[in-house]
């Protein structure tokens, strides 16, 4: 069994279409078909169900696909580890985040010390982040969400209160606090329900005040929530770090008096996958950075 065969199988399994897979691999379709057939002969069972030109992974193929994906994950990590040991590159860190406003100042401080390290930023719902962690597709997550698992390591960085943010001319603007029950008929701006923070605040409202917030505008990014607030639309729940460094909302932030709305910012990684020297440096930097943060 050859690596090339496995690469061809992986592409075909992902697309479930020989013509498209051949185009992606830049080979002739008959050559791809023969390679897949030889692989099936070697494993002793068909990996695809065929119906004319259509193919679909069968149960054998699905089981084989999981193992093949693990093979390439291990190969990728082996290459990263060896390149890291040999100093063949300067380091690339892939970081998933819940709040992008944390990055400019934090990354700027790190890159002053390590200017040759590159960053790739990922913003995804928590279930996607967890899958990427488990598969070694990202080095770490900086998130308020709770991520668990056998190989997951989590470092708590900071506890944040959740506030109500309101536009300048809103009736609640300037109030020091508000009861959760007063918010039953408000129009909320929020992240889509696939995001962990939205799910959590919906649960807190239902548990503490017996209602689910009426979210009339749903977005994918916290920045969009704050920009809509600035334009006078709706109200929103947000942890302290969500609005700090973005804009002056000190007069628009209202404490909620009758709930236990707090979240913990965590740095999450997987001990199952290799972490480069660059990523290890950055992990240490983040922990120190938040230990010294005084706001």
C-alpha cells in the first residue's frame, strides 16, 4: 500500500466523484480508477458502492477513511516536528478565537519579540473548533466556551461578567443595573444559535427569568453586534472583553442584577498532537499576558 494510493483514495472519498477527484489531483480519470481498484484489491473489500458513474463510500470505505485521515495527520505532524527541530522554518501558529478584538494588541506584543513567526486566525463555532483541535488542524483555542475531552488541556485565564450593552439613546442607557425580567420584550442582537455564547445566554434567561431573548438580528461576529449597537439597533449581551478596546461603551454598559452571568476565558489545546516550539512560546506568552492584564 502506497502513500500515493492513499492520497488518491482520500480525494475520491471526500468528493465521491471520480471526474472531480481526477481534476483535483491533476491525473487522468482512468488512472485514478485503476489506482482505487488496486487499493480495493489490497484491502480485500470494495470501498465504494458504484452505480453507473456515481460512487459513494460504503461502510468499509467510511471506516478506512477515518484511518487514512489519521495517517496523514500523523505525517503532517511528523513533518512539522522535524522542520521545527531542524530550524527549516520560522514557525506558523494556527489560533482559533472567540473574540478577535483580543488579537491586535496581544499579537503585536508577541511579534515584537518574535517577528518571524506567522499566524493563521480561525473564527468558528465551538463544535468546529473542537474538531479542529482533535484533528490537529489548529494549535490552540482562546475561547469562553467549555471544551472537554480525553486529550484536551484547558488553562483558565480570566473570569468575565456578562453585561447588557445598549445604544446611546436607549431607555436603559445610563442605568447602573437592570433586572433580567425587564428585558423580556427587548429586541436583541446576537450571534447565531450555533455559537456557544448565544446558547449560554438563552439558557440563563430561560432559567432565571422564564423567557428566551427575542433575537431579531443574528450575526456571525461580535464586531457586527457592536457596530449595530452603535447605529442604534437593539440590545446585546456581552462579556467585558467583548467591548473593551473596540469603542467607548462605558455609558452603554448595564450590569444585570439578578443572574449569575459569568464566563471564563480559557486557553485550550490538545496533548495528542505535536505543538511546535513557536506555538509553545506563544502559549507561555498568552498565560503571562493575561496574568498581567489589569483591566
